[in-house]
């Protein structure tokens, strides 16, 4: 079982905390000769596969590293322009690692705001007053679980569909938020959470949830 990530969204829809806890490995590294038998293009400041699929490399996968050097956007960590480098025959053979593009900070902020709006729409669509809003969204690869407090703070957990005890985990995260963020004299409500004790206790709670399932009394 696995818990993938945690998001905390304030009542205005702003992302105030995000943790990537576990990311399934879906990366493939291959050595290529010239010419490259995949078509690459620049999309959203990333170099991605536009055409051609082989050896678990799929359309939409991004170039993550070249010859062991990480790629950040359209440049390698040592400053080389990716498409220009891969277009030069003298640089081959070359080892390229492909994988699903990682979400940028701006994309995470945007997705948190979109979920906040979707949550509000879900509440408004309810035929009965007092709807709790969206509590779970399910796909074939993960479930999104949401717990909204009385003050409008949303705690969102993305987990393996088979992971047990998420409802208890969400309340545990709320407890950790109350103990280590709200009681921190340097923390301002609705602002990003930057507290080492919050980080430490949240990570511990995620590990306990993955290993033991639901939280027991007094945990």
C-alpha cells in the first residue's frame, strides 16, 4: 500500500502545504544511436515525446536526464539546450531517461485552486442542504480523499486505491495541524505552513498509516 501525496488548501483555495510522500517509479532509461527514433518537442517548458513509443517510453513522457545529468525544463543541469544537444550527431550514443513529467510548484497551486472550485460545485449540486462536499474521487490508479474542517481548511490525501485507514489519517493530519501549526506563535492563519515539527509528525503519521492501516485509540 502507498500514500502518494498530501495537500492542505486554505478556505480561499490557496495551497498552503504540499508533500510528495511516494512516487511510483515509471521511468525508463535507454541508450540511443543517431538518429533518435522518437520525435521530441517543447511543451510547457518541458521536452516531451510527441511521436513514437518503445520500451515503456510513451507519448507525453518527458526527458528527465541525459547521460546521468538531470534535465530542468528545456536545459540540462550543466546548461545545455536539450533539443539542440540531441540534434547533434556527434553527441551519440546518448543515454536518455524518460518518465512522467513532474508537477511544477505553479501547477500544484493551480490544481489546488481547481479542486477548491470543484469542491464548491459539488456542494452546490447537492439536492440537500448542508452537503459535506467531495469526500473522495476514485480512479484506477489512485483515490483522492478530502476532509474539510469547520473553518474551511481542506486536507487532501492521494493514495493507492487499496490503502486502508485514510479517514483516520485525515483526522490525524488535522490533529497534527492543530498541534504544530496553529499553536506555533510564528504561524499566521491561511498562510503557507513552514514548520519542522509539522513536517516530522506528518511524515511519521504517513509511515504509520502505510504500515498499520487505521489509527487505533490514543494514537
